[in-house]
């Protein structure tokens, strides 16, 4: 094992599911986990992005969005996320 590598212990069921997901995506478990770690924002990164978005909206609109508008946008974005993370369409 290289100096910059480590191992992660998971249940056999989790390993098998990761293997299935990796196979379906044409990759390895290692790449799948590394991509997840690299591409998934932390809570601090989400907060930073939200603050940048608020500032951008305030600049464009002349005022910050209300908490109600933010809540509606959050529901919309969550719905879009659910729609895009569903089963892959057949090619």
C-alpha cells in the first residue's frame, strides 16, 4: 500500500453494493469512493456557496431574497436533484 493510501472497513453488504454501483458506472470501487469524497461538498462548502448565491442575487435584484423565497428555491432544487439522481434513461 502506498504512503498516501489507507483502507476503509465496511460491511460485506456495503462492499457488494459499492461493487454493483461501480460496475454499473464502468468504474472501480476505489474511483467511486474517491469521486464521492472529492465531488460531495462539505456543510461549510454548501454554506459558502449559499452565501455567494445570496450576494449574487442581491447584486442582480437589488435586494437579498426573503427567507420564504429561499425556502421555495430549496424545495425546487431538491425536486430537481431527485429527478436527476433517479434511474438512468435507456440509451
